[in-house]
């Protein structure tokens, strides 16, 4: 597969390559960025292509009246978009996060940072996550692996990562496949649910649960909803393959390919979680444009999350990320116009046609 990156992006990627013949301590976060920028780490299938809208040749609405705004975490967003959790904890990530945050603020969308575990272990890296100064009004999401609750993290550590970025919510990412393949993986996922429940009870901001590329089932969504988690992020199968990334890092490409398509596709995960009462669903995992976002919303998501479409731009500038974000919003608006829907509520009531496979 041919990788498609600009000269500026490739320069940023090259700066993240391990240096020297002897590596004393691997920079896991830098390796993640470098590999995530590669097209080879993306799943070949695009599950949203299996769904289609019925075009409305007579929409009977004024394009200027289309309203994509939504309330999320007590704040008004201009569009139902989340720039999904990506990175932090390594020098290159500081500028990436800052570019993402500036663009999110300019366009009025939400932003999540990458796992802050590194900042707990090494407080000097906290600055790579701190973006509230350039994103004062939009929702910011802190991030920790739920499995960290079995490796020494508790309510105090959760409060620290929230305070670190003045976050509006804390994301617990669920990543058993990644941890199973990752060279440094932490595999003890036993009895996490009651520990998550304790954090939900004690933390001053909402807790969000998300997968990172394998999707979330209705059963897991119901378990989380019962303990008070009210926002669920599918992060389904269809986008970046963390099995491939971690297998590449482990030097075992074969296992990465074996598990590359493991999980629940994003459209299916959205459909399942949309049936869980009382939760907000973020549809993410393989969304690439505004039409995919519209399909996610029509399938039952309340918001759409994207990461990969903005990562290469974030290695360049906030302006480039802003351009990408505004393009996605424009695509969503054009889609809504050609469906004859004025707002997200009307979009959510539309039925998608499932195409024969």
C-alpha cells in the first residue's frame, strides 16, 4: 500500500523514528504517532460504505437554516464532532495537541487528549497535554486506561489527570486487545467494573467509557450504564488498527494481521449502544468525512468522533487542522441539505438503507 503524506508530514514522522543502534528506553508514545500516521495501520474495510441515504431532490429547506449545533457536557458545540483522543507524553505530541486544541476552539468542537498515564509516571511530560490555554471554551476530555485501576491508579490519580488539563470529563479507554499484543501490555482486566463505579461515584466530572478500535457491545454498554457511566464511545472496528501498531512494535506482524479485523464494526456498535437507555453515544472508529458522520448520527449516535483524519494535519499547523474540521462540517451540512433535514434531531430520525454485501 502506498503511503500518502505531504513533505511536511513526512518530516514530522521522520523526527519520531527511533535514533541510534541501541535503544535504552523506547518512546512508546512517539512510536504510536509515527505508526498511526501510516496508511498501513488502517483497516482495509470501510463499513460505512455499506449504508446509504435516499437523496431528496426537493429538500424544501434553505441551506442557511441548517443547524448542526449540539450541547455536550454543558457546553454548546457548533457541530456534533469530537476530535478523538490521540496523543501526549512525548515532545512531538505537545505541538500536535496544541494544534488540535486551537482548531477545536476555532470551530467549536470537542477534543480529547491521549492517555495521560505517562504524565502520572513522569510529571515533566504533563505540559504535552495542557491545552486549556488555547481552548478555553470547548469541552476537553482527560484520558486514562481503565486497566490502570488495577495497576495503582485510584481516585487521586483520576483527579490529577482531570485537573492537569482542566477537563470537563474523564475518558476511561478499554483496550484489552491492544494490551494483549503491546510489548509493555498490562493484561489484568479482572474486577474493573466495581473500580470504575467507584470513580464514577467520587469524581466531580462525568466518566466516559470508550474502546480504541474494537467496538463496544450492548452488553458492555448496559454494564457501564448500570454503574453510572452515561457517555459511551464506540471506537469501533474500521479505522486505525492498534493490533497492527502494537504487533509492529513487538516485531510480530503475523499476530497483528490475524487480529487486525477483530471486533465490532462501528455502525454495528452504534446500533447496539443506541438501544441502551439513558446514554449519550459517540460514534467513532473509521469515520473519514462528513457523510460518515451523518451516517453515524442516523444510525443512532449523538456525536461523531474522528482522529486519523486530523493527525497528519496536526503535525503541520492549527490552520491545517481547522481547514480539515471545517471541511467535515461543510460535508455534513451538504449531506443534511440533500436529505431535507434542518437539524440533528431530524437527521437522527432518518432511516439508512443497508446495501447488499
